[in-house]
């Protein structure tokens, strides 16, 4: 497949295969404890269950950045709060992690989002954890029509 013909879906799939091949996605036994980075990532996604910014602020690094195909190119924590969290928090009931492939302090996360009015959406994100805090999130989604607010408005 040429680079010009590579879709985001095939690239994400290839990244997942690469992580699997490298051993990053090895199955853990039922008693295996998650890494500290994985635990931090799970806490971060669990925070979407409540509309309080303080826990997000505490778990995100001061130098946090967020990137997405929606024109967010390494925006800082304050811009993330204004552009992403404040505009979507009332529409988001929960983000349920479906897959988490972690290697060291980096992870790919696929989650199923649940809106306040019972609809769903799905995203994949690459998350970097540094010194126990979320340092960056790069979100891969299909566009503005997959935001919780847009999904909520669909009939």
C-alpha cells in the first residue's frame, strides 16, 4: 500500500500489529497488576463520568498537549479545557476503555463513549504519561460529527 493510499484506519491497525509484535500487547493474567502508566490512563478516562475539572487538572502535566484532526495541534491544557472539555462534558456520560495497548509510559487506547442521552461513539487515542501524569493525548476520530455533542444530536 502506498503512503498516499494509506488510511487512518489501516495506519492505526498497523500500529496495533506493531505493538503486538513488539510484545507490548501481551495478555496479562487475571492477577497481573496494571503498570503505573496504565493505571494513570485508566483514571484519566474514568474522570469523564463527572463534570469536575479539578481532577483533570491534577492528573494532567502542566506541559500537557492535545492534538486531533479537528485542528488541534498540540494545544495546551488551558485550550484543551476550553475547546474540548467544556464543550463536551455535558454530553459525555462515560468513556469505556475497550482496548489498551501499553508499552512503558505510552499507550494506544480505544474507547466507546457514551453520551448523556444514551448514544455512543468510538475513538482511538495515543497517550503519553510522564512522571505519573498525562503528558499528551493525540486523538484519532472521524471528524466533528463523532463528537459527543454531535452524536447526541443525531436522530
